[in-house]
C-alpha cells in the first residue's frame, strides 16, 4: 500500500541486489543513494536493464512512492551510468 508519491525525482546511488530466486539469480534491486536513503526498484522493463549495472554508480529518474511502512520505492523511467568521479553527495 502506498502512502504518498513524487513524480520525476532524480536519484544518484549504487545499484545493489535485494532479492534472489531459489537458484541465486538476482530478481530484486535497490538504489542505495549517496545521501543514505534506500529505494526499492519496482519491477519494470527499465529496471531489468539495471541488473547488468550491479554495484555501479547510476543516476535514475522516476516516480518515488513511500509505503505505509516508511520504505521508499522507485519506478524508474530512465537511468544512466555515472563516471567514477561524477557523483553528488
């Protein structure tokens, strides 16, 4: 259940696995932002492409939702790989 949302937020952070299937394959991701927030990535076609960028710095744009339990999710509309020295804290 969703508490509130915000469209087209830009977030920079690391792509980190958060869920695995029974064979150990990554099936869920989070974005660990540089300001110490965590965003669960909603499963969409765009999100599937992020799996190839595990542990890489990315900038994503999408709709952020806050669930009733306080956790944030993001429905990613676009993303790009960041250069090593090009991130915002």
